[in-house]
C-alpha cells in the first residue's frame, strides 16, 4: 500500500526529553485534543478517533551477522474515512 509521509522528525534526545514528548501525547489523547506535530517549518495536526489501533513493535536491525540496532515503535493508526475501531491481538502490558 502506498504511503505519504505527512511529517517526520528524527533527532537524538535524552530519555527525559523523550518522556516529556510522550507525556504530552498521552495528555492530549486523554483529553481528546488533537495532536499538533511541529519541527522547523513543517507541521501537521492529527485528531485520532476515540479508539484507534495501537501498535507496539520492538525490532533488532542491521546487516546480517551484526544486527546491533534496537528500536521500539509506537503507532496509532486509523482510517480517516471509517468510523470503525481497529482489531486487536491481546491485552498489551508495559512494565
């Protein structure tokens, strides 16, 4: 499926700075407010529905035999033309 990137930001941040961004996202989701993402002259405002699909993915990447890069991805996904909620694969736990 084709993909159009509406916004992208990538930079080294401290764990505390990342936690602050995630708290702001959580606060906006909790209160039902839209999420405005801005970096430099780029910006986008998104308004997730009440029940978007939430995907959490942990990966190991790198060239064969040297897969030393780790990542955690958090993704909210929804169809802006469909009011239906997403499916699920079981209860998520983060400790």
